[in-house]
């Protein structure tokens, strides 16, 4: 079984970790770092770009693709399902379980600017969190701080606390925060420490892993031979990043030349 993942950066690795724990497979992680972060891009760009990335993963004969990015999921996954004849799994913010936990109390969605502005999120909030006071916060800065932490093992606690404070979330004091970007679980400790009374954090990694597990059970793999997990970047990695990729248990890594014309 071969499973592909797409994200603009390292955020999708939080999903890979959860899926690896329950699904034995060969993993192909396609990191579109040439266009990091997706949260600042248009819907048209994201759709066209993900179509191209999907086509590249299909050259590796993947059986299923996880769009391991909330922004890309909300803007493109339904469209991708119409373009390709293979299963796609998207990542949607955990608004429903957070609303059940809050039971009408204050909650917040922390995501990218593109995600919080989307109609999809507004509908989820209306459908499931109508009784709660919900604050939506879009931050590309947190995406880059997660990248900094994962690649360089940097201490970003003070910078995360500043972002959270400037967003108004500490003053808002929500009972729960939905991590609506796959980068943000890497900052869970820093986000909690930004509050005097830490809110409960919700993400969807385990739910996505269960969904992939369910779908894989009904698939017949088109590629039978075992392969090493492969990490593919769209812009050349630094030597430090290459060493980090090896530590993440990817036996292969390569750079796929970017073909998109701005």
C-alpha cells in the first residue's frame, strides 16, 4: 500500500505520525515548500497547484492521497475528487467536537488567514457552534514558527506567546482552541503556555488516521513491492533539513523541480 501526503510545509507530518501508528504502508510526503505557506494563496492557485502535485504523486503509484493541510482541504479537496479517480482524505478543523466540549462557552479557531475567511468554516461554525461565542484567528506567522521549531529545534515559546497575545486570544480566554492548521499541533505546548489557564486543544490527526485506516482496508494496492518512505520537496532542502528528514524515518528524499508558472 502506498499513501501520499500533500502540504506546503511540515504541518502534514503531524498527520503522517498519526497514520503511521495504525496503517502499515509506504509513505510519500510531498512538501510544496516553494509556495509555503498556502494560507496566503488564492483558491484558484491552490486548486491548480494541488492538481499538479497529485499528478506527480500518481507517478509514484500511490493508492490514496491525504491533503494534510486545512487550507488546501477546504478550498480544493472536493474539486480534486472530481478530477481524479482515487480516494482523497481531507483535514477539517474539529469544530463539532470542540463545540460539544464547550457546551455554549467561548471557543476559538486558530488557523491560516485563508481558512478562517472561507465559507466552509463559516458554515461549520453556524452548523455546530451556534450557541458558543467563537473567535476566529488567522495566522501565517504561527505556520512559520512551527517550521522553525521542527527544522531547527528552535525555542519559539516567546514568539508564539506574542502572536497569541496580539491576536486577542489571551484576553478572550476560550475554554477550547481548535488547531485548524496541521502545523499548529507542533506548537501545542507553546500555545497552552501562553495562557494563565490553558484551554483544551483540539486537532484531527487521530480522526484522519482512523479514516485512512478504514479506506485502506477496502483498497487493493496497485504496487505490491515494498519501498522506503519518500520525502519530496519542491525546493531544495538545506543540509540541516536533509538530516532532519532522515531522522523522520524517510529512507528516500528528493527535490521535484517546480513547474508552476506564476
